[in-house]
């Protein structure tokens, strides 16, 4: 009596389901999933498209990286609120040709992400399509009142980012390039592009310590995302070129500082955290957190525009040149 | 500083956002939405694809029906658990040509559904695509322990359905047909296909009264969905052809009983409820609930197969011939 869709669902649940975890009273296999909320906490809800052609390429991206990344991206939104992921819903549309080996690889990457982020499959929807379409909804939670929003930044707050910006974009370029650069860090950049690590521990720590006044994850590039944080907080920002943590490249590679700055300002997919801290609390932010570098790149201003200060102190307006599908 | 995506999000939130409702502490415009869970209740989580070409046709389906139906379908899964919808996440991928008039119509239908179901926009994701892609996640809740699952049916339980089955399928056929039939009920069938009504009040009532032992919504057709309910409950079923509430058609229209039975057995998209009731509680099920007919169509059996009894008592196996994308 099994239909094709039922067989596909069975394949997915066999690869992923972790029964009895996370307060999931009921997972895949009913009309809906049931989740027991935890007392004293608010739910954190987020969903993300991950579409062939727009977000990944069928012939360039290994299926296990697509499985990892579709969950990592959605979990990153929970990290950016200071929350903890609990479960996810997977909507998957596949060509019939991709329900075998490709699906196996995809599910291996997704299962690895599920374990790493402690975020378990609760349900979803499957259908057939000539292109691979993925949508992931993550349900997380955060102690009530402790979520860090985009809207809390105040003038004079200092602006911080985690990690180095532009690495994932460089990874994507390396992946697309027909002539591999052979650079020793190439694997590292490609890995950051294919298997991003949402900054869950950092986000929770900043929320628990009440250090961050505003926070978001960097998915579309610093210039675009910082302008969104500033718009939500009704403020502006001034950041300094030489303070932005850029990709580390030996000079003899012929890269200009400008090229690396462009990458760091406008490159997407880094999934690092961007957050603001009151000046008197800035000393409480360490230079690294669990091995991840944290750097101050500028400050929030009352004047509602984004300014970029060059090494000689010259300032220019910073346009939002990050990723925009429209 | 606004990007194209930001403008699209603004359009959506202006059409939909109902601030301060539903315990939504934070809606659209941050990395994730925040929802306050209600004490004594479990969360009900469900998501649904709604894709151009598979689930609707750009040139046949009015945009406001696509807006209505994408939410109605997902809400129907919450109804099928006996739950109450609280909020939804909208993932929308559109061609640039559809961000004007088409989007306006879509949002009008969606806003109407949002008010009707008291299920409010909490967040989502937008991107560009050459085809229209929609995914809706609904977050609802249900008193803890009261959700009605697919897996609770026991042998000898009676099987009920709400409404008349096959009407939505007939509506789809009327909509696709180049030669309108002119039948007086044509508008009614098309309306049922375009603007389905999830059976929220019935589902909640059955759960509250503890009348239903198992329940699901009929989205893929009775033959397919009943086989799923039986598989989840590890039972079989025997249903009677002449008890199935079929489309009402005058005989002179030349329709055979067989044609109407096929429609009722295998036609999808009705979003009626299928539920089972212990024999001794069957009398507590009224013949109609708030104007919606409820009919007993057969009973659950220990033997794990689906049998269809004809008018002369002859029995045949019922194959699952409902909608299956694969």
C-alpha cells in the first residue's frame, strides 16, 4: 500500500530520526509534529530557502554539503538571536533521478548537522520537481526576554564581528574556478563555503551575559547586513577598513588590500555573528571565544548612514553591495 | 539603503502583519520570530509545499486563491491534530514580473486566510525564481496530551468523514476544462478547490470531547489517506461504496455512480477530516457539526488491508490511487 512519497519519507526518517530527543512527542509520520515547549522560554522560529541555481549548483556542490548547509543556515538564525535549536522541518522537492545516491549523500550531511547542532527532524513535506528545492524551518528557544534583536543598537555602541569575513565567498570562487589556485588555504575557504558553522555557543554566551545590545548573522555580506541592523535600530555606523578581519593571504599572491576588503565587505555566506556592545562593556568581550576571533570594527552613530573609514582617516559612504536576489 | 528583497518583505508585512496578536513577541524583520508558548499546551508543527506546476497553475488559478490555499492547506494539518493555529512562516520565491499585481492579489487572499484562521505571519524568507515557489510552515498548539494522532485506530472503531468527497477534484476538472459544464454546482466545486476551508472547529471539538481515536485530513484522496491512517494504526479498514458521501449530481447529467465513487475515493484536495470513533461512542457523533455533514463510511478491521464493499455486499480490495507526486 506504500506510495512513492511514503517510500521517500521512510528513507529520510531512517537516515535522520532521533526518537525521544528534544521533547519531540511526535515526529515524522503524522499530519504534524508535536513539541513540548520548555518552561520559561520563548520559541525562536526561522525558515530558509536553499534552491538549486540560486543557492547551490547541482554539479559543483557535493550532496552532503547541501544537506549540512541547508540546516546550518537556518540554525544560524537561531544563533543570531542567542537561542538554542530544538527541531526542524524539512521540505524537499526532488527529481526522481535524485532519490537514490544523491539523496543518500544529502541525508548523510544533514544527519551530521543534526547531531552537531542537536536539532532533530520533526517533520516536513516531500514532492517531485525537476529542480532540487529545499526549505528548512528551525524551531529553537531562548530564555524569555533574553533574545538579542537587531533593533537594540544605540549610538556609541561598539560593533564586533566573529571570524574572518570573505572566506566563504573566496571558497565559492575557488569551487567555481576551472583552474584551482593551489593556495594552501584553498581547502579551508572551500570548507567554510560548503560546511559553515553557525556560531551557536557564541550567540548563547553573548545573550546570557547580556553583552550584545543587537545581533544578527552575516549571511548576505557585511555591507548589506550591517545596513539592516542599523535600519532596525534606527542608527548608522562607522567602520574602519583596517579593523575588518579579512582573509589572510600572503602578499606575493598579488591580491590587493582593496580586493580583500571588497570580499570582507560584500562577500556572503560567512555565517559569522555581527553584534554591538555598550562602550563600558566592551572590555568584557574577549579577543577570542572558544578559539574564534572576535574583533571590534567600528561604532554605531546617531547619523543614519554607513561610513567606511580608510587607513588615512578618509571617510566614504558604504553602499550595500551584498547578496540580493532581486 | 534598501535592497530589492527588503522592499518585497516590506510589501508583504504591510499587507499581513498583525502586531501584538497571538503571543508573537517579535514578527517579521529580525533573524527569527519569537513566540510565547501557552502553558499546558504542546506545539503543533507542520509545513507544506505549494508549487507552480505541481499544486497550482499560474494561468488557471487566481492569485488570491493561491494566497488563501497555501495557508489553508497547512492549517488543515493542525486541524487534523485537533489543534489551534497560532502563526505561520511564509517562504516565497517569485519571478521579478510577479512582485507587483500578482503579489498584490496573492497577499489579499493570504490576508483573508490569516484573519479567518487567526493565524498570523511571524516571518519567512523571500527569493527570486523563474517559477513561483511557496512553502508555508504553521505553528499551532493543542492541550498537552489531547492531540489526535493517525495511530490510535483500533479494530471495530467506526470510520467517519466530514463533507462530500470528490468536490474539489471536480472543481479542478471544471477549472481546467475549456468547455464549462454550466452545472449549477460548478461554482461551488470550483470554490471548494480554490478556497478550501480547513475543519478547525470540528477537529478541536473531536479532540476536546475525546471522541476521535485517530484523525487526519483528506488531502491526497480517501484511498491513499485511509491507507496511511491504517498503516500508522497497524490495522485495516472496510468501507462501503454507498455510504461514502459523494458529489451530488442529478442523474440526467449522465454521470455514473462509478464515476462519482472514483472521484470520492481518489480525488484530492478536499481537506475534509477522516476520523475513527469507538463503537460505543459512535452515537455521540452528530449527523452534522455546525452545518457540516458527518458520515460513517465503514469500520476498522484487524486484517491489515483496505476493502471496499459494493451495494450488493460484494467486496474488493481498494488500491491507493490518490495523489502521489512520485
